[in-house]
C-alpha cells in the first residue's frame, strides 16, 4: 500500500508539472495590445522613446521596463535539493518552483536561468553579463565551495543585489530563531557556546551571521564528517571552514558538545545523540535542520532535556526554519528601494523584522490561519508561520529601511508606513486568501457529508481532504459505483478505510432516517410511504437528516440539480427558529483582489429586510477571510435618482441598517461601477460614507447577482469560492454544477470551520 501511495504521489507531482500545460510559469503582457496604436507604442516607433530615456539615464529602466521587479534565479544544477549534481537542465523544475514562490509570496517576476557551466569563475562572468536584464540575482543550488566564489565575484562586479539563498536565506531565518530562543532562555549571543555540524554553504553562512549578531568566534565549534575543525587539520578542509578552526586537542562532536548552549545542525540524520544533549547546558537550544530526518528527533531530545528549545526544518514540528520566511520579502524590499546590494544591515533588518513579528501580538488573520497551534511567543513559537500575512509588510519594509539607512538605496521610499500598508494589502490578491479558512478548519475534526458521493469531483475532493486536512469525508452513494470510479480515477482512497459510506439502497440506519424525516414533516403533507421513498432516493434529504441527527457536522450538496430544489430540503430538515437561509455569498478571487457578491441564489426578489440581513451576514463572513467588509447595495437607481422597485427596496434596506449600530461600512443605493470606483462615486455623491472600492456587492435580485458572478468567472478570470449559504450555522452549503474538485475542497474547508468562526 505504501508503494502504491508513493506511486500515486509521484504521478500526481508529474501531472501537476505537465498539465494543463507544461511547466509552472508563463509570461503575461502588462499593457494592452489591441490595435495599431498599441502596436506602434509597444514596438516601433514608440519603443524608441523609452530606449532614448534609458540611454540618457540608466535608472529610467525602472520607469519604462519591468527590470525593477525582475529577479534572475540562476543555477548550474550542481547541488539541487537532496539530489546532488543533477545538471542544469534537470534543475529547471526547481528553479521554476523558486520563481513561483517569488511571485506568489511577493509578486516578484522571475526568469529561471539554468547554465551548463561548472567553472565557478566562468559561471560568475556569465551572471555578471546578465546585469542589464535583471533588478536582482538569486543564486540557487550551486555546490560549495564554488558558490562562495560565484557570489563574491558577482557582488564585486555587479551594481544590483546578488543573494545566494541557500546560504543567506537559511542564515537569516536561523538568526531570527536564535535571537528569540536566547530571549526565551535568558541568554545573550556574546555569552553562548555554539557547536555546529555541517561545513557546507548554509552552515558557514549561519555561523557568520551568528558572529555578526554578537557570538564570539572563539565560542564557535565546527564539526563535519571528519570531526572537529581544529588548527592544523588538513582533511576535508576549505578556507571557509579554516576560519572556525579551534586550538584544541578535542577531535569529536561528542567531546566538543560538552557545555554547549546551542547546537546548530545542517548535516544529516542522527548526528546528535541523546547522550550528547545531556552534556549541554540547561535550556539547550537545538536547531536540528537536516531534512527530512533531523540530527535528532525532538521527542528524543526532550527525553533528556525537557526544557530544550528546539527548531527543525520540518513542518510537522514547531519552529520550522523555512527560507520562504525570508527570500521573497528581502528581495521585495531591496527591489522597491532600488538597492545596489543586499548588505549585512539589510539581512539583520530582515532578522529583526522576523523575530519581532513572532514576539508581537498575533494578528486576527494569522490567528485564524493557524487555529489550534501555539501562536504566543515562547519556546514553541520562535518564528512566524510562513503564511502569516504580515510578513511581507514587516520584513520588506524593514529591509527597505535598512537599505536607506546604510546608503545603498537608489530609490529611497519617502513614506515607509504607507509602503508597508500597501504591501499588507497586496497579500490578499491570490489564492492565499483561502489559507486562513483551511487553517481554522484544522483546529477540529469535523464530519462533512457529500450528498453526491458518486461524482468524480466529489471523490477527488474527498481524496484531497484525506491527504490535506483533518476533516472526515462521508459520501452518499452506491459502494460498487464509488469503488469503481475511485479505481478509474487512480484515487487511493477506499470506503471504510478512508471515508464513511452511506448506501441509500441498503443502509442499516434507513428506518431511523425515514422516521426522523417523517417526524419532522408529518404535518406538512409527508406520509410514511413518501418519507421512505425520499430516504431511498433523495441524497440531499439524507445528508440533511444525518446532520440533524448529529451523525455529520455539515452537508455539501448541489453538484447537480437546481439550487432552490436542494435548498427546500435543507430548510425542511435543518431550518429552525434561529437558523434560516439568509442568502448565498460568492467570493470571487480576481487579479486585483477579492470581491464578494450576494445574494446569488436564495431570494429571487429579496425584501428590504432580507437585503439588510444579507448585508449583515455577508459582513460577518467577509471578516473570516481577514478582510474588513465594505458593503455596497447595488441597484438600477443611484442615490435616489430613480423611483423604481429595486431602488425603493435598497433605500428601505439602508433605513433598516441605519436603525441600529453596525460594525461595518455600507452604502447605497448605487450602480456597480460607482461601488467600485471611488472617483466616480464622489462625483455623483460626494458625501458617501464608503471610502475606496467596495468589496461586497449586494444586488436587488438574484438574476443580477448571479449574472455578475458568472461574468466574473467566465470573462474576468475570477476563481469562485462558494456559494456560501449564510444563516444556517455552517450546517449546510449548496454548491453549483459548475464547481470543480478544488472548489469542493474549498467548500469543505468552509464547512469544516467551527460555528464559532463563521456563525
């Protein structure tokens, strides 16, 4: 079975890279090219004007080209992950992946450059020749000691930042974690003894950074495969290791570890034994960063030293040292400040920013994203989580500030606070928007019943749930059909082992189900025979009954069929005096940010009270995504200029909202373009209480809301999350037939979020 799962994972990884088009990157135009005028400006003759401006002043390349936001990820493929020297061509997927991380986390454009050149000097010369193309260079996966040579030459000759992430990215995150670990332990850099294993690029860079933070060189003991690095040793030596040679007669790690305050491992599994940990000081700081198996497993270290402060390179233990905490954001700050280099001041600024963020009060977004994990500064929370949305603002602005203060910024940022705010807002432009929902859902294990369990999209979503979440899928469907379709789709999940199965044709709970349904519906025209028939054929009703009986926490239905048909049975079974459908809210993730649209399905022609209730529910749900709601009530009428039905209902809804204090901003009635364009809105109604663009559009009927939702999907490239059924206490959600497997997984995360989070 393990081999089978490994094969499934391998195929999934290969399919990810191959389909729907090969690779992980594409180039997209940032300017229109729709007619002859655009062509004349984009190319000849108009392009010559930009060329002349850059010829006269090189800094103008930042104004007229993408160079100021373009990083070259350069490698020769000599030290790729754990694969070693696999060559430039085979390293390309890794470099593309690095470029994707730059784009996703910091919106930095990248070209990956793989070079067939093993000579470090020649490699450096090629990189230097690329300077006119890029705003910065990220060196990647170049073996030691060649990487030291390449970086040194490039830094000396080039007037743009050159950064070897394998060295300095690791060193920065280690520095931030060490800074906070010492704070927890009540120790100081200048007083501690450090023993390190691993004399490669990352290990040496970490030690050099710790020296800059205050560690005394005589207190650093470096060990490698040949033992302690001591004065006079010739075996397995490099100039970089020699700088840490100790005048000592000790020869082994076991001897050197005596009395150490900190162990820094960038070597291999099992290097540090429990007996060695026992020889360290109280509250030993153990950074066992070998992957996937660290130098010592945390539980083994704590058996000997319960007060140990431990970090690893793994995501399944606290304090994961992950370079993604650093490299996208240090480049963001360096590029935006027009830095000529990434110097020590900028690296230390990055360290201090990361460390301070861990010590700060956790943001609402981060708390929602990592519910259930320790988020209070201490021995199990030394550094922030990679998906903390504050990272880009805190780290990039700290780097930009350090660049300016150290005199390497060619484009100083006049308003650093404004710059930080802009970066903070940019984090919600991508699918990272869903991250808080998934992490909030991970705080508990909830049972999610899918009523159309035979649908392949549902099966794929259930498979992803098993692999990626803590929730338990329950599928309604015929066992033989589900098993055959899992087999056909190459899915490893099977009923009974990976998910619970409800067979509507033969389930031992059938009597309990039809009697429960009949008890609820007996005075609404449902006879026992009809209840029996419904519990044999209507999977939406079955799923709702399961939630009603406490056998599931939430039901997801609607992959086929009409929305209101499903809603009828949801309301019959799960509706109460306090739970009733308020409206359907769709989140559209667009290139320029998220936009929520309601009510897309529930009320075809909502009353003023229903519109107001939809606005209140939408505002509550918008906050679950880490956003402040700005609600616009949209109509054919605009601020009272038409006496039409939709205008009258919207104005009445505004009166209802105005009748009590609200904790969100709302305005109306108005056209959708006025809702999204502050300048236009101010011309029409200068005294609007809404500032900026609205992020929630509530329409006067479901035709308009649903039409906008579909247009944004089909023509605007929007990714829909939803519809979210408001008002039902997160006990039910009805999707649409256009939903994808990924969309169902997103909905399972929303359904898997405890009621306290969503209401």
